[in-house]
C-alpha cells in the first residue's frame, strides 16, 4: 500500500496568504529548517495505478502538478488515476478541492450523511455532474470496499466518529457550547489493503482521545494525526486569532492532556503529524518543540512524503 502526503498544513497552508507570523515570514525568506506546505490531504493506492484521496484540499491542482502518480497517462485525451475521494469533515480545507475536479471526470465521493448534506445544500458543488460523480454515504463503524467508477480499488475503509467540531462556517452560536456539532461532523478513517490486511489510521482533525479512540488506535502500525497546534493558546499568544485550539476543535501536541502524552502507552508503530498550523513552532526543524516531538517518537509530515506499508 502506497501513501503519498499531498499536503501537510492546516487551513491556509504554509505560509498563509495573509499571515506574517514569525514562521510564515521566515519560510517566505527561505530560512533553513522551514519548508512550504500546502493544505492537508493524502493519496492512497493499493499497489496499483488507481488512487483514493483522503480529503480534497483547495491546493489540489498544485498537489497533482507536484505528484506525477496523480497525473493523466495513456492515450485518452482526458483521464485521471484519482478514482475516489473520502472526506473526514466539511471544513473548507477538506472539501474545496472538489471544485478542482469539475471537468467531467468520473469519480466517487464518500462522506457521512452530515457532510453530504453540506455538499447538497451548496449549489456550487453541482458543478460535479451527479450522473458521473457518485456521492455515497459512509456508515459509521461499518467497513466497506472503496469503489471507483470502473470497479473496486483494493482498499477497505471504516469511518468512525471522533471528538471534534462542526465546520466553522456552519457554527450555530444559538445551539450553545456544541455550536450545533453532531456525530458525523468529524470522523477518522481506517484504511486496509484487502490483499495484505495492512492498515493505517488517518485522523487530521480531533479534539480529544477518548477511551474508545484509544482502544481503536492501540498498537496500530501507522497513524496520521491532527497536529494543528503545539500549545492550546499559541494563536492567542502570537496575536493571530482570539481562539484556543480547544475552541477550534483541535487537540494540542504538548502538555499533560496533549497528543504526546495521550499516545505514550498506545504502542503505535509510526506516528506522523499532519494538518499542522502555520503558527506551530514544531515546523522549525531546529526548535525545542521539534526535538520534543521527535523524542516522543513523532514525525512532522511534509508535502511529498511517501510511506509504503
């Protein structure tokens, strides 16, 4: 099973277009130890030409340009090895890339009913012709084989609810503390290669590791996990946004209740942070924060990273 990290940054990418924080300013200057990153997405293949996207980044066109395996081949005037897209939530940085795929190319979209309702309610997504771009509902906790327009793709997927938050543009302050969040607004994915049984988890957005999620991840060979913030208040401290990571629905890396501590006893084989925000000091390869996560056995994902499982 081949896994390609197409984009490793959170919404806005790195550098973010309107951000002049220390990280963004330094990466624009080409400072050593920092590398630009596009918005979060990965591509998976069961050892064949066909690929499944996990989330569709607004930067998808550039990501395809940077990834030869995702480019058209053969004698047909138009073609694509991308046969399906599986969405983990309705966030802009995970669904806007679907609009890059509007040129009459068949593929299948998989998402929970909650996220499919988001696509259905916004007519801009009707540029994806429903006669050739099928939309299929993910039933939580029920594994199934991913199917593209011409057949099965050799990968099973299981979606499961994780602690999280409804997409920012759908928040309803009148709904109280939950902001209208319901089960199915944020999910994690388990991808399994049918032939070998090899599997990994993809969880780019998560607000907490509850007991159910901890049990699911125990001794997993590979986990891609939400790395948005290093500390809960870093965006406030840097004067970027008056919100904590908790308010945004993301578990921070550090601290007694953070990801590093929560994973300590899970015996996961390989742990990779994705969906990392431009404010995160762990982006800096020479930072104490990077040294801390590496000492805990974690990696920071990067655009173009390739994992063979």
